[in-house]
C-alpha cells in the first residue's frame, strides 16, 4: 500500500486507485472536446476584445492602485488556509486524518493544475487524488471533495440570494432574483440530504434499484455509502459551513479590493451579488480555466452598476493575473513535493 505524505497508508480494499495498468483510449469526441473548449475560450476573448476599447482597458490598468492589488493577492493564501481547514474537517468526518500542511500544499498544486483544465474548479481532480493519498478510498475521496465544493457553493448562493432581495439596483430584475433564490433553495436541500439523518426509502424504490444491473449499481452504491458517513454529522456540517462563510467572504473581499484598485465606487455589499454569480459562471466547464467566460461575466454583471466594458475587462484580467501568480507558486510546490 502506498504511504502518504501525511504518514498514512492509503488504498483500502478494492476501492483504491491503481498504481499501474492501462487506460482505455478516449473516443473521438472526447479527444476533440479540449480543442472545442479552447475554441470557445478564444471566441469569447475575441468577442470581448472586439467589443471593448483596448485603449481604455490599458488606461484602466495603468491607473491601478498597487496597494489594494497587493492586499488582494495577500488574501489568497488566507483563502487557501480556510479551504484546507474545511477539507481537513470533512476528511476527519470520514475517518481520514490528513495533515493541514499536506492539504494546504495540495490546494496550491490544484491552483497550478487548474490553469490547464476546464472551468475554474479543474484542480479538484488533484484534491481528489490527494484525498486518496491521505488514506481515503476512491469513493470517499470523490464524495469529500464534492461535499467540500457544495458547501462553498451553498454559501455563495445564500450571499447572492440575500443581495438580490435587498439590493435596490437589481431588485426589479425578476429573473436574476428567481435564479439566485432557486439556486439557494436547491443547494440547501442537497446539503441537508447529505448531513441530516436519512429517512428509510420506500420499498418500491429499493426494489426498482435492485433490478438495475450491477455494473451500474456498484459505483453509485460506493458513492452513496461514502456520502452516508456524513449523515447525522451536524458537527461536521456546522464546522464546514462556518469555514465556508469565512472563505467566501474572503473571496468577495478579494474581488472588492481589485475593484477598489481600479477606482470602482462599488461597496462590499454590491459585490455580494456579482461575485457569486460570476463565480458560478466561471465554474461552467466550457472553457479552459474560465478564460473568456470570466471577461464576459464581469462585463455583463458590472454593467448593472454602471461600470463600462473596458474597466470590467481590466478587473477580469487583474483577477486572472493574480490567480496565475498563485498558480505559479503552486507550480513550485508541485515540482518540489514527493
């Protein structure tokens, strides 16, 4: 069994990641998918650039107040620490004891790897792998990283729902209000179904599931079993939810500092609406690391507050630059770790 950096032996049973073996070649459309995402990224960037005044974008970037930008970058290591702490608590609820420095380093490596993967959460694949290295089975690794991500999304949705109810600028946009409230309700139900004690399923559902072929049942049963370890663990929910509140607040402050560095007159309260929506859009796996989607989202959302396209693009590029810098540091961690 492999020994992890956290000192645990990983891979219990037949639910571990194989150390060797062959992998099936992807089908034709799967091989083309990365190129399609590159084309989408390139197309969106081209559209944004063609519809923006690059001279104004450059002028906005030239006027950046560096002290606010420095504070924005310094908020990123704090976010990594909060994220690693939440992840550690969820792993502990699954009986996996991983060290905080190991998980912090994994987050940094994920910040590097996601630069080359679809959406802004592509690095979760690395975190899933490192959950296994810390001693979790494959199903527990996937379940833990998924629940970790769900808690963050839940808090973002609650922030957006609160902002859309009380922000006078967007209160009249009924579709935006409906989407924010709907996302919050759906995520509350999902998270509650994971952490609250589960009711016994009706017999007809169990009988129907028993008729499903075993090749389909097995992976779902493993994942459901892994999620079952969170059932009744309100302590893990409370700790994870509390850290999520702090983590996502740090994300909102991060974007507010970038906006402030550009001289935007936006309040932190206004960022409670636009940051969650932009974050959700950048999670869509339709481009590489959210390139193109990032710019389009910020142009559309900041228009709600009268910010022009050129300054919005400047904010998107500054955010990408800071994340890229964090990713480069993560690359050093990746190159030096075992």
